[in-house]
């Protein structure tokens, strides 16, 4: 941990539907990642620990990650404020593979997401 760091933040992330998951999944990031709606202050590079619940799943998946994207409050174009968190190498692609399996057939659709 870097000097002056207050430690990792714990985030409970729940995607109720496949549509919500599609809106929040960031396939264009190495290892995959998710966009989390929040108005809390974070910095790019901050490390977080997430418990992610996917649609139709009761299991909360523990995933470490790093903030790689921030959409600030009052962003241009009325974008939803939040953070993009890249899954760490420690996950070994498990969460990315599970999400991409759930999003099979719609992952590359033209439906707008929270990030791109």
C-alpha cells in the first residue's frame, strides 16, 4: 500500500438484471471491469474491494480492483456519475468470464452503456 493510503474501500455491487449488467460492464478494459454509480470522491488508481452480485445469482463474488475511470458529478451530457473499476489479475478472469457468459449475444450491441 502507498504511504498515506487509508486502505481499500469495500463496495457492495448488485446487478439485478442482465440489462443493468450490460450498462455497467466495461469489456474494453484489460481483465474487464464494471461501472459503479456513485457520487463519492475517488481518484484514478485507488484500489477497492468489491462484493459483486450478478443477475439470478445469490453468490457475492469477492473481486479486487483499481479505479481506472471517473465520471464526475455534473458531467457533460448528463452522464451518470460514478467510477469504472478494473478487475485485478488476482481474479484470473473468473468474473470477466462469468459476466461475458451472461451477456453473450448482447455484449457488442449498440445499446448505450454508462461509459461508452
